[in-house]
């Protein structure tokens, strides 16, 4: 997912991709807390559904965008 999201970041901006990536991450964490809080209603095995919320990226996309933003904000001519 990293390569398509980087292409989208080049077109629409890094902030857009960060927002698109952070919303599913918040939902993923919210689902995890909901399963833990409502353990009487939801089965503990429902926690296995949580990774489906990270379909628009995950740590790889988030880290790549942050590294790209940091490297573009420096004055160094050589970008790695």
C-alpha cells in the first residue's frame, strides 16, 4: 500500500494521505478498546477483525510519509 499512497501524496499532498492513514488507525484502536470494554457483549475473538481497518495503510505508509515530510523540510541537498 505504500507505493500507491506515496503516488497519491505527490498528487494531493502529504497532509491528505496522513489524514487518510490516521482515520483507519484511530478506528482500529477504537475497535480494540471497544472489544476490551464490551467484553460481555463482544467476543474476545472479535479483536481479530481490527487489522481489516488498516486497509488504507499502516505503519509502513505512516512512516514513509513522515520521513518524506521531514526530509523535504531540511536544507540538505542530498535526500536519501
